[in-house]
C-alpha cells in the first residue's frame, strides 16, 4: 500500500512539473518529489535513488504520455524505481 501511495505522489509531482515548464524532470519537480517522498517515510537516500531511477529509465516523452492518460496503470519504470530503491517498502 505504501508503494502505491508513493507512486501516486510521484505521479502528482511529475504532473506538476509537466504542467509548469514542460519538463517533468526539472529541478523544481525533483525538489517537490524529494519533499513528498520524505514526508511519506522515504529516507533521503531512498528518495534520491528513486528519482534517479525514474529519470534514468523513463524519457520525458514516456513521462508525459503516462501523465496524459488518466486511466494508465503505473508503468514499470515507475514501480521498478520504488522497488529498486526500497522507497515503497
């Protein structure tokens, strides 16, 4: 359950970044993600790892495509990031 909440938080943060400056991986989006991830119980290292995994494994276009489809399930690049880094456990 916690992983699902973190994934939803990540999606929300990425969506804000996509709306604000057309860059879902902007520094502002990163800062918002780190704050949200930490507030939901992720350590700094887990949150940083998760952000790095997301930005290394998803293109900006993939992130935008995912954000534009309200019915889409969380893609592997998002869920794998949480699993790899332990931020969702």
